């Protein structure tokens, strides 16, 4: 039996290798994919983020701050607008992603050990850019605050409470534009709506042009697809919260995608799978969607019967979103 299997395997390998086109596909396809992923994720960091500095103080102390920002990792100073309005215009046009505004009397306040605010404005429409720019500026402010505190302590003896304030004399106030506070809900809603916007033309071609059967109402079918999109997005949100960065999130997504497709019942009946796989399949939104699509397309079981599928989507979304929120809260 084993010898027969090996003989068949050798014959199949021989057939595949003799097929020139197939040989190139098998050899070059994975290599191309590997190179593509390497080129995309090789840096694993967003560097040279376009940043502008508005110095309204023009003091020696403010120039020291500008030099510190110049040395910040991943930031690239590309503009020196003269006013807040000029900075706002640069961010709206997309010419810079982040901006720093050094206020008037900054140098005086620092020398007197007073707290002063340096505004940092980030374009929140791109969360990855905004997060990296914020991290870089936080590194600058921590270093600068420590340096200023040490100088203040060396210059005069002060009490412990004043010393604590002297170590944090500069407070950076971050202000995100176009996506205030980097709002997760708004980002999620945009991604889910994009998914639906892409799916609608497919639905139109399938049911209106190619006349694929749809026994249920289109409203029920649309709401079912929307519920699936929300549940699927919640799984992505959970994956992103577990991953340490965007690179690992993409990797986890690729790892999850193929098994989810295989055990969802789309290519092979669930009842014909081992019992443990059937249990695993029930926690995947794809399983409920593919099974539900068959019912809606051919049988129209009605709202009452389909409610269990909607409930499954709701439970998956609630668990994944809640878990991801807890993980993110603990990390911060």
C-alpha cells in the first residue's frame, strides 16, 4: 500500500514538473509572495514622518526643544510654518502628518520652573502614522523634562514637591485631527461600511444580472451580511489587540484566514467533519455566514429561524470587542 502511494506521488510530481507553466507557477509564485511581504513589512516601523514646527517663542530654550525634536526617532522635520493657521493648512493638505507648536514665553516659563504647554497636532485619519508620531514626541518630552528638572535642582535647592514639579515642567498636549482621540468606533464603522460598499455591487451582479436565486427578501440578506461584517471585524480587532504591531496583526490574519475557510463548511459539509472541528467551526463567523447564505438563497426560513444566526454574530462580536478592549486597556 505504501509503495503504491509513493509511486503515485512520484508520478504526480513528475507530471507537475514536466508542465513548464505549472513549474514556473509553483516555483515563482511563493517566491514572489515572499518578496512582496518582505518589501511591505521589512522596516517594521514608520520612519521619516513629515513633521512641522511652529516656534512662537524664538528663545534659546525653544531652539533646544527644536533640536531635540530633530533628533527624535522616526520624525522628519519638513516645514517651519510661522503660525498655527499655516500649520493647520499643511496638515489639511496632507503635506505633514504632525505639527508641534511652541508657545510664546515658553523659555521664560521653563526658566521659572512653571508648567507650559507645547501643542502636538497629529492627523488622526491615519492611525498608524499618528501613533508613531505621538510615541516619538513622548520620548522627546520625557527626555527634555528630565534634563530641565536636573538643571533646576542644580541651580537651587527646592523642596520635594517642587522638585517633582520641576521634573515635569513641560506638558505636551496632543490634539488629533480628523479622527479625534483616534476613535476606535469611527474607524471600525468606516471599515465595516467599506466592506458593505464593496459587497453591494457583487450582490447586484449576482442577483440582478446573473439571476442567482435569492428566496428571502433583499433586506434580510443585506442585514445578515452586515451582521457578518461586524462579527468578522470584531475578530480582526481581537487579533490586532493581541498582536504587538501592525506587522504581526497582518501575519495573524493570514494564519487565521485559511483554516477559517477550510472548516467553515463552505468546501466540505460540517457534518462530515470530526466533532472537535465542528465545535471550532461554531466560533467562526464565516461558518454561520456560509451556512446562512445557503438557507437564505434556497429556502427562505424566515426571521424567526435566522435569529439564531444573528445571535451567533452578536455573541462573537460582543466577546471579541470586549476582550480586545480589555487587552488594550491593560497594555496602556
